[in-house]
C-alpha cells in the first residue's frame, strides 16, 4: 500500500516522471518501463520490491456498487504503528510508559468536558483501561478527483500529537503534571497523522447510497471491537476510543443521515413549506405557526435556539456509526462534531471579512475601481512581506459580491477557507496602519483586533 499515490498523484504521472528523470536509479528505470495500461498494479509491484510501500494489510468487502472494494481497518493501522515503533504519530509520544501516563491524564481531564463518553460507562458499567486507550476521531471529506468528479475520502486521526504551529508540544521525556504533555495533533504531514480507510468515487455511492453505509458499517464494527475488546499486539492489549465524527457540514449530513441540515435553510422570506431546521444539535431555523428560532443569531448571549439543544433527534434512519460506543444515554447526535475551521473560514469568517473589507473602503479617498486597485496592491505587498501565496491575487468587486454596487450585501466569493485566514490577517495589518489613530468611529474600530 502506498499512501502518497492514493492521496496526491496517479501512477501514470509517476511513470511519466520516471521516464524523463536523469537520476541513476534501477528502481526509477523499472518504473519507467511499466505499461500505463496496468499502471496501478505494476507500479505497486515495483514499490513493494524496493521497500517503498507500507506493510499494512488491505481488506476487501462487497458493496452493492462494487465487488472486492479495498479498504484498511483501523486495527490494521494500529498494528502497523505499534510493530514499527511509530506510535508517536497517533498519540504524540513513542515511549510506552510516557504514552500510558499521557493517556491516563487525558482521560481524567476529558471527563470534565464529556462525562457521557462511553469510556466512563464501559463494559457493564466498569471503566475501561484508560492508560492503554487511544483517543481518535473519524474524519471525512468529499474532494475532487483528477477529472473534477466528487470523491469521498474517509480516514482516522489521533487527538494527541506534537502541538500546533502556535503552541508546539513540550518534551515528552518529562511527564510531570506541571509539564502538561497533552498537545494537539495539528503539526506534521497529514500522510503521517491521518490514516486512510478508503476512497470512494462518486459513481460508487451517488446512485447507490447504501454502498456508502455498507462501508461505514464495516468501519463501525472495527471501531466497536477496538473499544470493547481491544487488540493484542506483542504482549500488550491496546484499545481505541472514538471521540466523534468530524468534517464539513456536507459530510456530517451524509454520514449522520440528518433531515435537519444546512441545505434545508430558508432561501426566501416566506414559503409554503416550513423549514425543518438547519442544525443537528438544536432546532435553529425551524419554522412553524408558534416557532420563532432564527438561526442568524450569532452575537446574542442567549439566542432563542439555545434552549432547544437536544430537543428532537435530527435523523429518522440511524447512521451505522451510532452502533459505535461513544455517547452514553440519549442525544447520540452529539457524536457528530462541527469543524470550527470550516464553519468560520467558509461561514461567518468569510462574511465578516467581505463586509469589513467593503466597509473600510469608505476610508479611501478614491473611486471604487481605484480603491480596489489600491487595496490589491497593499494586499500583494503584505503577502510578499509575510512570504505567503494567496489563492486570489486580485481583490475585485466580483470576489466580494458587490459587482452591482455597494447597495448589495457583500458576500465572499472564494471557496478556499485559507483565503479567509489570509484576508483577515491582512485586514488587521492594514487597519493598524490606516484606521487606528485616524478615526474614532466605533464601526471602523470594531473591525480591528486590538
């Protein structure tokens, strides 16, 4: 199994590159002789021959849309990581003794935020083995294939790791409580921290969605066994506890089988069909004769939808993932976790950036076209100064949804969440130079993170 090929490039691209390379390598010469008609099979044979593939067993299952569909179990990944002394990529530390102290502390602290996790209500009410139970989350995303068709990528990632770029992990040699060895799993290449289970092209689940849920059922059975029974590797028994399922809103909607989801949001001031709600955790957006639960209440400390948390389940047909022991008691929908990065960068953050940008343009004494040109120049200069490559190099009225004039409500027209991050950073830099100390109007000053 070769993860880079599954994640990034095709085998035919590898063959083409091997044929033109000047590097003197017998492996590359053999890759260049591979027939593109059998690129996948023969390329992987070369990788295995020269020790460039991972010895992770690939399982097979029959879907309604495809026989012998290949996938990798989490138990197979865990076995490989333990046997090859690579456990640090899953728990953030390599030494078993340090791992046990780290996991024991993690589960003692996690209880404060989620006492309903099945880790604290294990077999017959008896707690499981916290020092040998690895916390993970399941992750999914629907990307695009080489032909721009949808493709579903399903993986698992550890909760603990080596920190983040803003808060790197501390040394795991010191497990004293004041050292706080618990660190996020946000640094390192995703090939090392995300463990692929399967890749489904849209033709496998678009017309036969039951195939997708057959695949999820196999994953759920493996997660359940890892939690209830664990797996013996060497002389130790390891357990895996799933904390939840994360992803963007379309993925959560598909996996959870939610009838209450963001795609059902109202698009008109009034309609004959009442909106059933847009959130799987509460009734925000639900319409009815005696209901007034607007989902746009972002800033209110006590929004009207808050008391409706857990009032009604968001699904009629249960997801296969509900069979995994995660949440004790009712409100099983809490296992499906919103991705805050998606929600901010492609949601409220994008709306704020677009509106703040158009509002601050009023401070520039120039025509609209001239103001956009001036800000584009400043934006590019900031990117060069901070060594960043923007996805959009030109700031235009179309990009901010105001091509018909500023009477329209600005709306970000970009699809990359990282562009929201870059735009907000540049806006903060520009405001500190052009707003702070030059105006006292609170509306403009509220756009600056002081």
